[in-house]
């Protein structure tokens, strides 16, 4: 087993302190038992609740002295040490702010540079102070691969069947594959719990299980603040037009998910959606996650900024690191120009934020597909829109005649108004220059107008609302023309 071998190399290097940051304590114990067994050395385990135990290889435990207080166990290891591995669980609260414990750990490390005694800290997060860093090494427990995740899910399915009179779990093959992809980034114990959750309610694994699993994964990873989990994605059936964008995404789906050429490292990285306000860019971003059956994370660029020096950049780095942990996923930066446009008197803050984002975009290896939307290309830094930053730049223009028909049909049907009862040709013709959002509001206004007259709206009602509306494209005609000219040379049409 490669992870046990790698941990053994660190132990054989006679490094006195080892840090293992993980939520999967059982996995850490299993690895340490394997390493100890192979080297025929004793393994001890300490927790604040049980004190110090000698862990035998059958998971049987031989009690030592209680030694439940952190300073007690450290003095014991300093003054009456026994050779072996010592697994200290959740020791992080008693290090940073406890100078006496730091000194005790340093004394232990100085006296055991021959490797007779090795302390292994196992915590979800632990940062050693500078006094101890030079005596320590870090070991990351590898997360299960996609194949290992599938094996764990199938094992949970077998266990469920054994508890339910041999009734086999029903699994949609595509849903099973999507579940395994979405469980990446979790430890084995977490994979088991979420797989059990997907199975236990109805004895089946279906696409309907995925949203709840993604929400649970998001909570497990403690993602909060500037990064938000979007519960509602969309299907491309809800997006009128954008055939080019959909085809482009479908061609890259397998490569991104990991079932195609993407396994060689050529992974789709992202797309910029540029266009007029209300043109459907945000809906299209949601539809990317829906089409690929992946969790959707939205980065709130407005919430990034903090008045304290360095905090804004740290907020961005933390959010991007969390997105990496959530992979595979879609990361949505809505109206990106508002978060990256330089402001008066920001002392270079926007440049530092841009630099942090560009560094992540260039260096990331995780399966995070970034979808950025923008209304005003003139406010975007040139470094962000140059070739290579995004796989492609799509221009979302005002809907054409056929697309306007589709938009009217979608929004009428959502309000239980049969589209076939309306003259969609007349509506589409009258709504030239309207964005998708403006068409939706026309339908909403018609619905309420009809209710106020205690009658169902008809084509005439909708036409009245169209005539009463001045679309943004007429108010900002010059700006729209400039945007189209820019996109004609640098992007491709989404429709």
C-alpha cells in the first residue's frame, strides 16, 4: 500500500515530530498500525478523554497510566520515554498558546533525534509554531481515488442489502458514476456516510440523490463566507438559444469529469460569458453545473473585500482553496468586473486580488471549471481576457426571433399559461431588442394584469405590456454596439 510505504519512509527518517492533518482518524490509526507492525515497534494512542493507551494490532487496547492532561503526557514522554510511535489525537488546542508545552515538545524532539520515539499529531488542522517546525514533517493521507470511491459505495450497497433480506440496491449507472465523481475530495469515512445516506431512504442511487449529497459535502468541508453553495442549478432546457455554448460544453464533459482525454491532464478550465444585462448569462452558468451534474459554487466578489491589510487577498485564496477541495465542481464568478475593476484610492488592492486570481488560474490542477460572467468588458483588466486565461469567451447577445419565441414559451408555461394559446410569432416580432429578463418581466406583468381584470392573459395583454416597456438595448444602444464590436473579434457567439 503506497500511503503506508510513504509514511514509513518518514518514520524511518527518524524525524521526531510528524503532522497528519485529516478528519479520518480511523484511517490514520490504520496506517500507523500497519507501519508499526512492519517495523515491530509499539504504537501508543493519546486522547484527552482516554489518556495514553498502548494500541495493539488487533485494535485491542492496553491501558497505560491515565495521563489525560496534555502537559502530563508530555512530561511523561520527556522523563520516562518508551521507544515507539505516539499518536496524539486533537492535540492542536494545547500547542500554540502554551509556551510550556512548546518547550516540552522541543525537549522531546531534541532528545529523540535518533528516532527512538516519534510523536504523530493527528488533527483536522494543526500548525506547529516556529520553534518546532524544523523538527517536524507533514504527511497527507491520500484521498480515495474514483475507483476506490466506487468500491466503497458498492460495499455500502452490499451492507444495506444484507440488512434488508438480501434486497439489492437499485443503481442508475449514470447516477452511480456522477455520485462517485461528486464524492471526490472526501475521506473514506465521509464517503461511506454520504453513500449510506444516498441509499438508506429508498434503497436506490438515482440522480435525485445528488443535490442532497452535494449540500452535505459542502457542509463537511466547512465552506462559508465569500463562497456559497448554489442549491438550484438549471437544465439547458430552461435556457433558450445558446446552442453553440451547449455543444461546446457537451464536447468537453467527459474530459472534465475524468472519463476521457482529460485524464492526461488536458482538462477544460473555464469560460467567460460576456453580454448584455438580463441576457441569460447567470442562467447559463447554472446550466453548466446542471448539464455536467456537478455542484455549483458562487464566489461573492463583493464579500471578498476587508478593510484590514492582506485580509481581502487571504479571503480569495481561502475561497479558491475550498473550491479546489470541492472538485469536481463549477465555480461561478458573477459580474466579475465589479470585484476586479480598480477603484480610486484602493492602494493597489484590486491589482493584488487580480494577481492572486491569475496565479490560481494558471497553477490549479484540480477539476474546477470556472464560469465568469461580465456585463462591461471595458472594466475588465486586459490580463484577465487575454488568450489562455479562459478556454473560450462567449458573447451572449440579445435573443433572435426564434430564441424570443422559446423564451416566451418557457415563461408562459412556468405560469401555467399554455404557450400554444398565444401567438408566439407576434410576440417575438414585437419584442425585438428585448433581453430574456425583460421578456420574463413582460410575461409577469401580463399575468398580473390579467388577474386584476379577473381574466386569463392573452396575446393582446402581452403585446400591451411589450408596448409599455422600453428595453435597455434602446437606452444603451451605443454601449451595446461597442460590446458587439469587441466580441466580434475576440469571442464567439453563444447562440
